[in-house]
C-alpha cells in the first residue's frame, strides 16, 4: 500500500462529507458495481475512493477521475488537494489515459443541484416511491438508476419532464452518454448474459444450452449456467414490468401465492415479488410456469422481447393457466375494466387512496371483496354506479359456474 497515496485519499475524503457523499454515489453509479455502492457508509467518501482504487479507476499515478469529479461538483478545496498531490508525483511517470467522468454525468449533477422541493415530490410521485420516505433528490435518482429506470436516453427524457425548466436545460445542453461499463469483476449479472452464449444460437435449447453443451458440460457447471440464465430472465423481465408500472397489478395477481400481507405490500418492485414467489416454492430455475401464466393472464407479451431465453420458455410451455384460480384471473379483468371514475368511487367507499390495483388489495383485506360473497360485492358495485366492473365480475362468475363444453 502506498502511504502517500492513502494519505492523499484520506485528506480528499474530508472534502466530501454529508450530502456530498451522496453526490459521489450518484456520479459513480454505472461505473462501480451496485453491490459496492450499496455497501458504502453514507458518511465515508474514503470507502468510495478505495473501491475506485481496487477496480483500477484511479491509482497512485492517475487521479484523473477524481479531478473530473471535483471540477464537476465545483469543489475548489478538493481541486487544490488534488493539484498538490499531483505536484508531489511529478517525478513519477503518470499512467496513460485514465477513466474520465462523462460530460453527461456532470450535466446530470448540475441538473440535480437545481431541483426544488416541488420537483422532488413530482419525481417521487411519478415513480411511486412514497413508501421509501426519501428526502433528497440524490437518494431518489440513485434508487431509480439502481432499479434500471434510467437506462436510456428515453428514460432520462421521461425523468426530466418532472423537473423545473432550469434543471431540464442542464440535461438538454449535453447529449446523453451511456454509463461507463461496470467492471468485469462485479459479481452482479448486469446484462442479460449478453443475451447469447456464442455462435451456436440456432442450436440453443430452452434451458440456454447448445446441444453440444448439453452433452459435454459437467453437471455442476450446467446447473450454474441454468441459474445464471434464470437470474438474467428475472432481472430483465422485472425491469420491464417496473418500468411500465405493473408492480401493483402483480401484487393482486400473486396475492394467493404470497400469504404475508406485509411482504406483498412492502415488496420493492417486481424483483422482490419474484423473490417472494421463489421463497414460497412457486418459482425456480426448473419451474417457470408461473412466469408464462403471468404473461398470459396480464396480456404482457411485450416482456418476451427482453430475453430470447424467456421467449424459448414461453414457446415450449403449456399455455393453459394453472398457476392462478379463475377467481384470481377474474380480478385481473375486473381491475382492467375500471375507469378513473370507478376507482375514485371505490377509494371514497374505503376512505383511502391509490390506484385500481391497490384498491382491489384494500377491498380484499377489508373483507368487502371475497370469492364466497362475490354476489354481494357485485350488488355494491351496481349501487355505486360501477356498472362496467359489476358486469365483468358477473360475466366471469357465470362462465365459471357454467363452463363451455368443448
């Protein structure tokens, strides 16, 4: 360990305390692995600098990235600290090149420094983050980036619409640039395993192997690869569902599979719901039927585009829905039939808040909506002028009681 370099990093870390550590996490998101960033002490910039060193982004002879960050955040004292250190190593041969902070990342920082309280509330509302009780834009942006909701230019344009004009102009001035590649040493599978495993894709089986791999791979490696493919499918599909605000609908769909009300309510996005399904034995690398049934019941066939492995599973699985009861499926149709006016009426009945799906959960938890007394609920809907929802449930109930003969 180079004592002079470590002393320099320690002195520099003193220039970034409090909210400034959150600045650094936001600026380095997409560069350092999420696992590293999540483990950072909110009060310790030194932890971040050590991570940058271990991944090779900075070294005792190359502090270019640190200088870029200091300039982007307009920290004069940090710039002075870096300049003094650079003067002490003039006799050493500096490393060539070096990782740079992208111009867009600097522009994003500038935009966020212009975010006001109203902007913060608008962003929290749009991304439905109220339950997290965020009180600053830095934690909010880090969270939505971590969830994969800012992965493209289009994502950032959507995000910018909820900011004030000054903040928006900061982002418009600098073209969007894709994040720096996450180090190969990261244990987090950040891509869909590049969506392929080599030149023999035409020979791939639904489990992700080529015929040759199926024959030659040792069992342990085969199992490892199966689980990598499975994780990649869950990650990419959960991002797709979250990005399109399907999480609350999936809470209703999975309610019978996740008996803990608190676990269902507190799930932080679709990936948490998938984890709960795994914990309950309803989903695994060798049992993905519930994913196929989810697609068919919710009509979310667009998710198949995120992974050819998911498409393979879908194409090679029986499409008869067996994971969800007829009643649970009817609630999906009921939710989709509700107009904004219907939802407001139901919210008024409960003296609550939310959307069509959270309202259905509230109705179920209150006992107003249940399969055994469905006719009473249909009557309640009609009395309150919610005809579309009443007709949907009534029609589904008749079809269930008198199934069509083949």
